[in-house]
C-alpha cells in the first residue's frame, strides 16, 4: 500500500504546536483516498477523534466496495445486482473468499469441500442441551460457534494457510447446521442431519423443517429465494460485526472465537438484528392508517422509536440489496400464493411516505437490507427469531474472508485504538476515615 507516488496533506497547527506536519495521501483502486496518519501522534503529539469511525479506514481490503452516495455494492468488482440474479451463494462465497469467480472444476471442488464439512462433532449436540428451549437462536449460535474453537485445536495455527483454509471450509459449512439445530432445539424437534445431495440453501431448509416421520420435499422456490438472501448478506465492507471479527482476530485469537464475536455484534438491533425488529415494527403498525403516527414517532427526538430497516451509516441512497429484496418479496409472496400478506403493503406504503418526508429526505434515510428481508423470510415460514441467525449464516463467509485478508496483510497489527481522556486528573488517595 505504501509504494505509491508521494501525495501529501499538510496539517498546519495555528497555535504554534507542531506546525506543518505532513502526511501521505493513499489512493485505492476506486473510492475515497485516505490520509495515512500512522505517524500523526509521533509528529504532533495528538490523536484523531472519530467515535463510531465515521471517517476512518481501519484497513485496506480487496473484497467489497460500497459507494454510499450512488448505492453501489461490489464484491471483488462484481455488482451485487449481477451476483444476486446470475450466480448462486456458494459461487459468490468462492469469489469472496478467493477473489475470482470459480471455473467449473474449482466450483465443484469448493462445493464438495463445503458439503463434506457440514456435520458437527457428536459431542457438540450436548452443548445445545445446556440452554432453555426458549433461548434466542443468536445466543445459541454465539456459544456453539465459539465452542468450535474447543474442538479444532489443530486449526489454531492461524499462520498456516492450510489451517486457515480448513477453518474457512468448516465455518462456511457448519454454521448452517448450527443455526438450523438452534431452531430445532427451540421447537423440541430432533436435530436433522445435513444431506450431501442437497444444495447449500436446500440443505438449510431440510435441516430446519424435515422431521423423521416423513419425507421432506424442499420447495425450489423457497430454496432459490433463500439462496438469493444468502448472497445479499454475504459481505459488506467494514461494518460493525466485520470490524469486530478483525479486531478479535488481530490478537491471534482462534477464527472460531472471532466469528462468534462477529455473531454477537451482528445481533444488535442497530445492525443485523434490525430484520427481526422490522417485522415486529410492521406487525405493531398493523395497518397503513397507522403509518403517519409511526413516522411522527420516528422523527420525535424524545421518542426512542426508530424506523427499523431505514437509514445506514454508508448508504445515503437506496441500499442496492433492498432493491433486489423488494422485487424478490413480490416474487416469493406471489409464488407462495401469499400476495395478501398484510406486511408487504404496510412496508411499501411506509417506504413511500418516508421517502417523501423532509426528515428522511434531508438525512438521506433510505430502506436498507433489513427492510424487506424479514417479509420474505416470514412468508417462507421461518420464525422471526431466526432472521438474524440467517443473516449470520450468510455473513460468515464475509467475516472469514475478511479475517483471512487481515491475517495475510503485512500492514496489519493488533488493533488498539486510543482515546480522548475526560476523566479526573491525578489526585491523592484518601483513606476511608477521611472521606467525609
Ligand atoms: C445493517 O454497516 C453496515 O454495512 C451494516 C449492514 C451490513 O450489511 O453489515 O448494512 C447491515 O446493519 C443495516 C442497518 C440496520 N439497522 C437499522 O435498520 C436500524 C435503524 N437504523 C438506524 O439505527 C441507523 O440508521 C443506523 C444505525 C443504521 C445508522 O446510524 P448512524 O450512521 O450512526 O446515523 P445516526 O444514528 O447518527 O442518524 C443520523 C440521523 C439522526 O438524526 P439527527 O441526530 O441528525 O437529527 O438520522 C436519524 C438519527 O436520529 N436516523 C433515524 C433513523 N436512522 C437514523 N431516524 C429515524 N429512524 C431511523 N431508522
């Protein structure tokens, strides 16, 4: 990254401090340039201040590019629209992990590798039994994925590329089994083992809904819709959960522990938990006539209510994933004969009204990936509590690709941000008898 022609920005310190400190400006292949401030503290004695990292690039990456102003999302240069309509999830997973679309033979080898890693160590079944049946699936996933680090000691040499490859296959392959079994455990049904003759999405539906008493036929419409949802959630640059995975991984921790931390971060309602919150919000609104009141509440600073599924740190335009999902929602509901699903018209009307409202227009608040995904998943018969678990299942490939990139990046070191200290200055200890 640093072998670029010198382009400098000068920091002039008006109060005569370290005047005229100069910093290199680095250029990526597309997108904003960055000011390389690695020497800032050494040259000026000052830190930058950027809570929430709104203007901070934490790393360089070749995996995903987002243009928030234009609503563009590329994975290794391919548009999300093309990938969602012309590819399938395991092909996109290969692209995200290895950087190129696979040839026929590369694809076959990758699919085979994932397929033959989908089973869990039988001891892991016991882990589920420690939970109450009503445990949230995300809590179960955080625990069981983290526990994988106790089952694969030989994968803990993260500097060995072959170890990293095996861990990558294991996580992409086993997280769907863990997610489906979290659901099975919650409804008191026996675990369904993966089947090697099914596609990735078909296998997940099979593990979710098959029971030992009868043959389960996977609905191809649902499988295709689910595969597309997986593609749309696969990776998304340095979002909160991906940054969590990178930060945990930067200390050399197990990739299974790092992915478990990513799942924990994704669970929050401001992040991946929003898809579950959107369906709850739409159900609470209940009718299009209640939309004006909800919009008013979302704008009221004294009301914690927010329009879930709206707004995004990066997109100041329509989230391209939301556009694909909105079309997919119509298709899936029609194909399932559920065109009269009450949530879709409420979502469409809410979107229409919000996008005409000054508050949302001024703040460039558009529907994001979570706004329509829940409507599709609900129509497919997937319980709301599993929505974020499905997001985590799909995002695992992005997290593990970003983790690999971080481990291989010669410029990366353990993440250790600084702070602006606003606490008490040094003071003498006061014995308890003198504390008044
Ligand atoms: C995901 O980062 C990623 O890439 C994430 C993700 C991925 O694929 O990994 O895309 C997935 O997490 C999508 C986001 C899902 N979350 C939600 O839908 C929850 C609702 N959205 C908000 O909580 C919010 O928009 C965030 C968290 C998504 C973004 O918040 P920011 O960037 O910190 O922006 P902000 O909270 O400072 O909001 C700016 C303004 C504020 O008003 P003012 O102080 O300027 O008056 O917009 C307002 C906010 O109050 N605002 C909203 C709003 N979102 C922002 N007002 C009402 N409803 C909302 N949804």
